[in-house]
C-alpha cells in the first residue's frame, strides 16, 4: 500500500488583494457597515460593495463571516 502526501494549501496560493480591497475588508471585519466603511474610506457605498464583490470572487467565498475569518488570518 502506498501513501501519497498532499501539501496543504498555503496563503501563497491565495490571490493578492489590492490595498483598497484590503482596507475595505479590514473595516468590514471590524464590524463596520458598508456605509460606515464608505465614509471612512471616502468612497460611495457602491464602490465598497464592488470591492467586496471582487474579494468574494477572487477568494471564492460568500459570507461576511468567511471574509472576517480571512481578514484575521491575513492579520488585517
């Protein structure tokens, strides 16, 4: 019987987020609403929504809880 070892998926395989995407993610993970995040970043809430949609698409996640977990793991 042969065993095959599979390397765990690492952060290096995670797509890179743009600085503004990281900032938006940090605010959402801290519990801010889209509107609060937009005001703090000097953007419209639609732009914040676009950033967060891009994050979800890049990382294949669908919930705010997953985004929060990701932000914590990234040290944001």
